[in-house]
C-alpha cells in the first residue's frame, strides 16, 4: 500500500481534511499543507494550555510539509498555481465558492493540470439549499439524524458524541474517494476529476443499518432499535465498582456460552424473545448479575472464554492495552505519542516525518517549483508568503 510519487496540495484546516491527507501521507504521499500567513487555527487548539501532549494540529498533520501563502494576494495565488502544476491531488475544505473566489478552485487548477484529482470537502456539499451554510461536526451529526439516535430514550436529551464522528468519517471518505480517483486515472478509465464530498452525505451513508426503517412508516426511535438498546443481550451494564461492561451476544452460541460462564443456564431460553415483559425481566436479571462483581473480576472470568463481553475502557486504557501494542498502532518518538496508520501491510510506506512548523518548507518547496532567490524575495516583500526558516 504505497502512494510514493503522489503529490497532494492540502488547503484544508482543523480536522476533516487534515485527517484525510494524514492518511494519504501515512500511505506514502507527499502532502504539502498550504497554510495562510497566520497558520491553521488548529495549531492553537491545545488539549490543555501549554500541554506537552500537543495540539489538534499535531494530531492530524504528521508527515506533511508546510507552505504558508496568502491566497488573497495575487502573488500568493500565482505561487499556489505554480505548485499545482506538479500536483496529482488538490483538496480544499472551504465553503463552496470560496476556493473559486480565491482563484484556486477546480476550474483554475484544472486549466493548469487537466488530469488533477480535485477534492472539495464541505459540511453539506456544493449543491442544495444548505450549500453555503456554516457548520461544525455537531451540526452535521444533528442534521444527519445521528444525534437523535444517541440517547437511550426519547425522554433524554441527545448526547454529543465523544469524538467528532462527522469530521473523521468525512475525512476518511475523502481519502477513500481520492485514492479511488487516482486508481481510476492510473487505469486509464478517467483523467482528472472533481470530487464533491459532503460530510452530511457520508453520515447518512454510514446510517445504512437504520435506513430501511427510516424509509418506512415507523422511523427508528431512540432506544428502540435492535442494536441501540432494545435487546437485553446486546447492551452495557454497570459493575460493582461503578465501571461498565459491554455484552453483545447476538448469536445464540455466544449467549449460551455467556450463560454457562456466569452459571445461569436458566437464562438461555430468553434469547431472541420479542416479548417486552420478558426482555424487561431479563434486563433486571442482568443488571443485578453484573452489579455483583467488579469490572476486573468480570474481565478475569471472561478472559479465557470466547464470549462477546468486553470492558468499557477509557481511550487511555485502549491505547496502552497489549492488543493495541501488538498492532504497532501507537508511535512514540521524541515528541508526543501519536496514533499511526490503522492498517498493516506487507508493503508498508516509509514512516513520515514529524509535524511541520508553520511555513517550514515554503522556501524548499517553491525552489522545487523553479523559484529562485529573487522570486522568494519578491514574495517576502509582498507579504505573500511566510518562511519558517
């Protein structure tokens, strides 16, 4: 899985686009992050003030080079288009129309590079009444119905997801679409193309399991769907020490194994029942059962049992777990630890560099495009670029 030789110009900020291009960089692509003179705002979004754990920028921008250009200036726009001539991919995350107004939209870039793969990643896409609507992840999950499903019942207020589901899945799908377009181009099926990826479309797409009911006369309601609270053998239960366990015994074989392990063979016949009083009674039995031992005790009991029971871990616990370590997912170097590429390959890409400084590579990348000392000086004098060196 190698994208060696693929050059990507990244005009995105914050989380969705940078996650997409970090995946491409992890796969070997040369990603050049185009920042404005003040930098990606994510550079200043720390997890804690002055924390050694880094910023949001650090989390999704490893292995890239940073070029700082003022795209509101003619010289900055010209410099970008000069860089685009050697690019295979351009990705932008502005609201629809902004890239065109800056002179770096698909039409302008494709005139210079007809076979460019150009990806526009936005909240609602480049068509429709919401085309230019402002939004962030919470707005997108609210629009797409995900927020409505994220509660145990209709009497509860929707809960904000623990991570930015829309931003991350949108970025993931952008990376997938870009890779597919590159394959199509390499196979000679297409030349360049313009990809329009809407985060809300992606969220609706990943709602496939709920779609049949949503299209019907009785849309799914919170807590009433099979995999979101309706089934007592597929749920989360509190333990004696206030921790939680997940139980996901969808198949009869796993339920039977669970009942054997907890020495409750009398519960085996309840599996699969549609009778709500029976389900309610089973929930009460399971509540009492799990509350009788600590999470650690339950984990020890099920350690050697092939049953679908797993402790609810914190993210920190998951990252330090032996299973995660065995996958080589967490990368530790001189800086903050980071989560690496989430797939193993027999032909892995070479590890990328660290997180770039603002404008760290402005001069070197422009020199690769043929700029000389005089050209760089003119950009400096016009305040059209920032040179981190």
